């Protein structure tokens, strides 16, 4: 990690991979991850941690399902949302988005339980910024 400020817009301009988060910073035992997203991710859940989303650009849709049923939330630019631990969710973005996520270091992006992953999704705990 660096002890210099990080321009998130410049960092996002430095890669094109979708659904492949980059670790922008660490806070205690948490990663601050940024990612470009478009299309659909897979249904998944994190059994032991909440997942924080901040939309930096574009719009993100989160489909959610738990014991109360299914619902969806749409997050425009500047919106935040926390998916509670254990809640299945499927992010998507029709027009593409840039997001920031905050989660414990080592948390796989595909969660602890997930559907069969499509070819465009790779399990990762985050990549280093270039």
C-alpha cells in the first residue's frame, strides 16, 4: 500500500477488467476495493460479513433474496447500500458502473456460497492497483 493519496478516477482508468476489484487501500483489516462492472454478476452470499457498496459512476442494481423473499434496489451515482451478511445478492449494471466496496481483507468477490459462475467472472480477493 502507498502512503500517498490515490485518485480513484485515475485508478479506474488504469484497468478495463469487469467484475475484477482492485484494492485501493486498506483500513485495519478491511479492503477498500474499486471495480468496473457491466452486465450481470452471479447470485452469491457472504456468510460472515456485510458488504458495503458506493456507486462512483453509473448505476448499480442489486437483486436481494432472503427469508423475507426477493426484492431489488437501484443505486444511482453517489448512493451507498449495505448488503447484510447471509443475504443472497446479484449485482448488475445495464449501462456499466464504477463502484467502491468495503469488506474484510481476504473476502472472495464471489462470496462463500454462489451459483455456477459464468465465464466472465473469476473468483478473487482483489488485485493490486497497477
